[in-house]
């Protein structure tokens, strides 16, 4: 009888994750994308009036977006495609390593980087006179869901990416989809209909959840905290539903299109 331990080994997964982390650290460009680049948006906190919550919201949203797109989405995509084309995954699957162990171990280094950055942002922002998250539970849940969503999108994108070089092009649709939502607040003359459509993108949902759960803003144009801890739960229901729907869609697409061998 096959047990869960036979299908998924924490020991093997931890060993593979350690190996993938070492490879990430040795790649200077990938390491910069994973650690340095996501922290750069915090430089916005040094501009304008010290402690301005609207500036803080923009900085945290940008940090969160960069941390999930590059250490998670693009890194997982490029790593999976490279090892698939080099037949590394095919060889490993012929041994005792299971498919879930391979998928989790490739995703974990970038995922841990993004989660760590989202946590480190709190004391850094507080030191620069930004408020502490109004609802840290909702903020932490957002971080986990967003990481899961972009990991799934990475594996889905890998299914139609021929090689690591092509990932620079095939990743653009997801990057644009994630980035266009937060930009809506910077376009004052946008029609209400278009704004409503863009609010259904994953990036817009992430932006709304950060503004609600961290800064207590009750709308896209809010500049002062008005929501209490209890009120943030109801206010965050709609964007949370949007990002949960995208996550479910990404997981389904990834499962249906997974390719373990190079494309012909």
C-alpha cells in the first residue's frame, strides 16, 4: 500500500531545496532579482513627507509585486525550463524523487525569498515612520496566496516555453497582467468601466489587499486610514475573492499542461 511518505518525502524535498538555493545564490543576476531588486521600492519612503501613508502604500505595493514576479514567477519559470531542457528533470524522475518533490523544491527558494521580504518590509517601513499593518493576519494570508498563484502561473507558462531564453517573452503576458492593475491609481482620467475591469486583475487585487490590510484604506483613492481591524475583513472580501479565483485558475492550468520533457 502506497503511503503519503512514499509519495512525498520531506527529507528529499529539503535536500533538493538546499541544492536549488545554492544554485540561486551562485547566480549573481538571479540573486540580485531575488534579494536586492525587491527592496529598491522602499527607497520611495525617503521621498516626500516622512510617514506619508500614500507614499508608503505605493512603496509596499511595488515591493510586493516585484518580490512575487521575479524571485517567484520568473525564477521558477526559468529554472524549470532550463532543467527540463537539460533533461535533469527526466533523469531525476527515473529515480526515487517524486514529481511533487521536484515542483516544491524548485519553487521554495524564490517563495521563501518573497515571504521573507514581505515580512522584512514591516520593520523597515516602521523605522521610516510608516504605520504597522492594521490586519497582519490578512497581510500574511495575501503573501502566501500570491506566492502560490505565481508559482502555479510559472509552471503553466513553462508548458509553452521552448527554452530559457524564450522565457523572457513568454513571461510578458503574466507580468503585464500583474503590473497593470496597480497602475490604475496613477491614471486619474480612466473611465469607471475600464477601472472596474482592471480591478479584476491579480495585480489590482494584490494592491487593494495591501492598502486595506496594511494601511486601512477603504478605497483606491483613500489617503488616510479609516478602517479598523474588524472592518478590514469585510472590505477585503472582494479583492480576496479575485485573487483566490486567479490562484485556482493558475493551479488548474498548471496541472493540465505540465510538461516534463523538452518541447519538440
